[in-house]
C-alpha cells in the first residue's frame, strides 16, 4: 500500500480486489470466517445473546450460515437501518433471514422498520462489522459514510468484531482521529485481537 493514496483510492482498489475473487473462493473463505467466528464466540462470548449483524452486499463476506446457526440457537439478531440525514444506525430484531428485509439505503438489505428496535447496548452486545480494508492493529476503513465509527463512539461498551478476507488486510492503515478500532478481526486464516 502506497502512503500517498487517498482513502477514496484505497477503497476503490480494495473493493476491486474483493470483487475480483471468484464466487467459489469467496464462499469457501466466508465459511472459514463463519467457523472462526463460531470458535471465538464459543471461547470468549459463550453467554452473549445479542448480535448486531450486517446483510452481505456484493462481494462482502457472507455470514448468513452464521446467522442461521445463531437464530437456531435462540440468539437475538439485529440488523442496521441507516438514517442518512443524521448518519446514524438503528438496529432492528429479525427472526427470518428471507422475510424480514427490504431494500434500503445504498441498495443494502435492511430489516423492516416495523420490527422491534434494540433500545440499549452493553458489554455483552456483539457487533459484527463490515469494511473494505483492515490492518493488524484492528483498524478499519469502511465505505466512507462513518456510520459505524459514529455508532462506536456513542456506544464504546459494545464488542466490535470485524470480518475480512485476507485479501483485505494490510500491515498499517493511516487512521484518522474519528476512526474507532475494533476489538477483534476474524479472517479466513486467523483471529486478530487488538493489543495482543
């Protein structure tokens, strides 16, 4: 990664890298990420019941097998609805991955707004976070709107887990003051824990 590249250029470069992966490769690596997440949840977050998730868009990591397993285990899953005007996320409870969604902002599947909204967050709230680029210190660059960074600034108590293909990893990102690091990153090859 060259130092003089702007965030916009980096986003385009890494999105192209991810988009260039074959569907077969993405699916196989997504399953390894699902397996890694399940192992992390079993070892470190056995009692967690509330999961804030994201619906995969395009070439993003596909975690739907994880979501199905969590629903079958009786966990509460919440997905984001984007408030474009205020650049904020609200999270709504879903029970059915096929029926509880409609197309929302940025052409992303969002839960129907009539579904119950999560009223409070705590240190047992697990947030599974998308992004375009991640580094070894658990920093991330998302899509540029800052929704997750604002949410994390407002709710620092939640557990922040990023998911990425190894192709999305770099050694160091040039982060800004408003960028909030994650607690963990799960890739198709490893688990990275901040500060370890």
